[in-house]
């Protein structure tokens, strides 16, 4: 059975595992709507950069 010739150091082990982490979404507070949204995405109410760009279901029925 194969056995490593040398012990893997803490530094090498941590370099290899450096990419294993949780990804936190980049959320920003939108002042115009008062809710959080992903940056560079349209808010759930259809606003983007202070402009109405998407008609939502509630606005389309009214």
C-alpha cells in the first residue's frame, strides 16, 4: 500500500483547501424600493437604477 514519503505540511494542506468556502451573495440595500437585492440585478418590484424596467403582475392588473 502506498504511503507518502513526507508529511504534508499545514501550509500545503491549507493552500489546497483555500477554495473550499461558502459563497455569500452580494446583497445591497435599494433605497428607492426599501428592500435588498443582488447587485446588478433587477429588484423583485421591477426597479433597476431608479427606473421601472419590468412590469410586475400587480402593476399589470391595475
